């Protein structure tokens, strides 16, 4: 018979063994167990937890692949695709931005459902709805058109699924149309105007007359307002005409006739995509560019090669990214090299924006340790400094806008280009914090978490 001391020691050994077996079993939990455990802590919301139970998670990408913004949409898509590849492979560049990303997000493979939005809000929302219904998509992205971004913002808030705006230049995206479930990484009208305004006043002087060309939707109106407000308030400029045209116009002759007769010193063209290309080409044929300086306050990816004829030589523009910043930012150099290896040409800023948006999302999910949307949102809202391709940045908790620099460029003459893609010279990289309006200046009221 064992004495009390022996029995106590034997019992302790058995408890130790049982505890060890439980720990060992926990280390070998099947995929999805952790998600189910977390799910018990929160009621279902949006596509959570169903969308993250398997070995893969889906993102919905609704981007224009046809229509006036198709070239820019394809550029964005390449950035998202490269980011997905790097997330799934645990690429070194991705780990520089999201250190906890090994292979996949929280160990789950990222897969994309891609649809052509044609830059139409209804098309984009319908595509996202299908991806939610059929694939339980846990993340939505796309836009290129700010009208699409605004519609997607509202849809994401309603469905309680996160949305990352692609290219979106409207102040409203993180202004009056902001939502708790929406985030934007790229620059926009206010920051573009505040960055390029001082350059224009230095180059052209005060008291100038400006003719504006504006696409008739939220992007165009807010970029024109921000740019004109800055030039009027700080330089005493005058807006002598504002020619507002519909998206997808082919013939700008009636608008350009008014510009030609306006007596303007400077033509500020806010048109975007193919609209910008056609309006600039037609302005040249009208002889307007021989009489007026051209300014592009919100630079369009592929604008210079699409316009042709070296029409942008000497033209100032504000942009999100230009590949020659690799001389200043090591992560930009890594990104450019990876992009060239995959696609055979250097990236434009749409691809950069798309890549960084996904990298930042992966960073936030990994930090949160869950796909549960309110927890991911709150991780963004901590406002912590994180890497990007143009230095360290952070997201402002009040409106979910990334505080990031704006790049000022000037178009190169053909004789000064070092290679066939050397269209722009970087004049200045302007820090983002000083360019931003106050968080509530544009009416942002983001709404609820649940």
C-alpha cells in the first residue's frame, strides 16, 4: 500500500502528463479551430466567421477593365495581384511592411474574385455582393473612380465587410462619405492641392488667371475646389472658367473653345484616365498649349505615354508615387524590381497604391490576431506608425485616411529622358501631415463598428 506522500507524488505526475498532452494537442489544432474559438467570443458579423473558417480567405476586387479608366484599372489590378502573391509566399518585401506575415494572412491563403466595374458604381456594388454571397469575401477593394469608392464605402458599412479604396481622389471618400468600414491609403484632392499649390505660385507667380477642366462627379468637383481655393487664397489667382464635362466624353471641342476664349494664363486639367488624354491632345490641336501653361493637379498613371508627342514636358503634377523615388526609399526599390520581374515594366502609382493597401491590411489583421472586423478596424485606429514604399506612415483614426507624403513631379522633355519610362522628374516629396485638413473639416462621421 502506498503512503499518502507516494500517492500525492503519483497524482502530481499524472496531472503533469495530462496537462502536457493537452498542450501538445493544442499545438496541433486543425485549421479553423482558432477561428471557431474566437467566434464564440463575438456574435457573427458580415461574413465573419464563416468567411475565415477554411484554409483560404477571399477578397473581392471590382476594378475598371473596360471604359475610360481601363488602363489605370489594369495597373491597380497588377499591384493587388503582386501583393496577394507576396502575402501567400511570405515574400521579404511583404514582411518588411507586415512582419508577422509568413505564408498567407494568419496562415490562410489569400484568393481574389475579380470583376470589371467599368468605373460604374452599380457594377462594383453588384460584383462585391456576388463575392460576399458566393465566396464569403472578407475584404472588398477597387474603385479608380471616386463615385465607385463612395458607393463601395456605403455598401461595406451596410454589410459590415472591410473596404479598401483603390485610386480615389475625392475629398469625400474620407470626408462626408467616410465610413467605419472604409480605409484609404492614397493621396486625394486636398493633399494634392496643398502640395502642388506652393510650387505653382513659385513657378508662375501670383495673380494669374486659371481655366479649369473638371469631370462631372465627386472626384472632379472636390479636386477643382481644393486646387482653386488654394490658388485664390494664397496667390490671388482667379478662376476665369470651369468647364465641366461628363465622364467618358470623346469630343472636348466646345469646352476647349471656352477655355481658348477665357484669357487664362494656366490650364488646370482635372480630367482623368482617357478623358485626360483626349482633352490634352485636343487642347494641343486647338493651339491652347502654345498659349497657356498646363497643370495636372492629380496625376494620372500612364498619362505621359498615352498622350504621346511629349506633351507633358515641363508640366507640373502631384502624384502618389513615381518609380525614381527608389533612390530615396529602399522598399520602393525592392517593389520596382519585383514589379518589373513579374510584368516587364516599371510600376505606376495605381499599382503602388494597390500593393501597399493590401500589405497594410495584412499588417493590421496579423496585429489584431483575428479577422473579426471590429478588431481589425480598431488596430488601424491605433494610429501606429507602419512602413510604406515612401517611408513610415499612419492611419488617422478619425477618418481612416492614411497620412502619407505627396510627390511633386515635372514632365521631362524627350531629350532628357534616360530611358523609355523616364517621363517625370521628382521635384519634391512633401510630408503628408502638413497637407491634411482637420479630421472633421469635410464632414466625416464614420458610423458604428457593429
